[in-house]
């Protein structure tokens, strides 16, 4: 019988069980690191540092997780805040470092083709649209959950998703369905 | 129609672009950086539980007039036929064993998962 995230969180809360927290990290590391890799425009080292920071913050603040949202949604919110703080410090919220993108892109999307173009197109979107697309279209969050993660109104999330999708469709016209 | 097809296509591509990232020591690194476990929580819990049990027993003892009900029931048991006594002992034993087994099985499956 596999323990649910809520069971594991309860063990961390009651017994300060670090093995239970380790299981939570194992379960969610891929999605959190994936989100941060795309937010950080494929800077893997930075994304992994931020992912570690995300899980450390989650451990320290696990008491503030009230179980109203999914544990993964709560983690995305921490991850996004980590990224935003870092970006604010480095003033990376605007502009695209094209050279860095070329040199450090994901080997799995390095092949010329649709996947690379999709990732490239995503990286060209403004941060609010990119984040909304990543959360809602890639990670399966509802608009409402994404609004809670990003701490913005629901309407803004819907607009950002809509605008982001329109831009992606335009950028990927050549690859579209026949 | 074309618009819908394009939307579906884009959604599919976005979902398929997500690949699983292998752990490769990531979890171990996070666990290494966790702050040390808060000491003294388990002993405190044990002390609280023991204290509450002692307090509840004392209250029950005084409310029941010095535990007279225990003596009365022991006397009543002593007057029962031997066969009845045997049945009660066997039933109690079976009940405790079953509960213990359930607890052990549930704990083991938790640990295995």
C-alpha cells in the first residue's frame, strides 16, 4: 500500500520523519526541476540549485501546508517564489541570453526539430505567459491552482495562457497539423 | 475546426515535451542539507502520554470510590462457573491477539511501502 503525500506530510509533521520527506522529494523532484529548468531557460545548474532551495524551504515550512491544495501545487508555489527572488536579484526578468540558451540547452531537446523549436518558442515568451503555460498546459494545473501558485487573479492566468498559446501557435505555424 | 485541431496539437506537444528527470543523487543532496532533527520530541510525547494516563487513572480511582467496582467484579467473576471463566479468558485472548495482528500487519505494510 503506497502512502499518499498527505500521509508522508503527516509523518514529517508529527515525527519530524526525514525519510518520509525524502520520499516526497523523490516523488516530486522531476516535476519541480523540470519547471525550474524551463523557467531558468535551460540553465540546469541554476535550476537544480533552486530546486534544492525549494525543497529545503518546503521542509522548514511544512507546518504552513494546510492540505487545502495538492502538495505538488504548494511545491510549485515555493519553486516559483525561489525563481522570482533569484530573478529579482539577478535582474533576469527581462531579456533573453541567446548564447546561454544555445550552449546549455537540454540534450534531450537538442535535436533539431519540433521539440527544440517548441522549447525555444516557450523560452521566448514573456515570463508571466511562459509560467502560466508551463503550469497549466505542461504540468496539468487548473487555472485556479495556477492563480494560487502565482498569487495573481484567476482572470490574469486565463489571459496569460490564452496569449501564450496564441504566440506559440504563431511561432510554430510551420510545424502545425496538416 | 482547424483552430480546435491546432489547440489540441499544441496541448499534446506541450505535454509530450515533458520528460522524466532522473534523480541521480538529487534527493540525497537535499536530505544532506536538511537541518538536524529537532531533539527531544519523542520523549516529551511519551511523558505527556504517561502523565495523562496516570492522571486519568487517579481520577477514575477516586470517582469510583477507591476502585470498589474492581473488587466487586472480581468477586462476581470468581463466582462464575469454570466453563464460563474459560470462555471469557479465551474470548479476551483471541480479541487481543486479533487486534495485535492487525496492528502488526498494518505497521509492516507501511514500512514496506
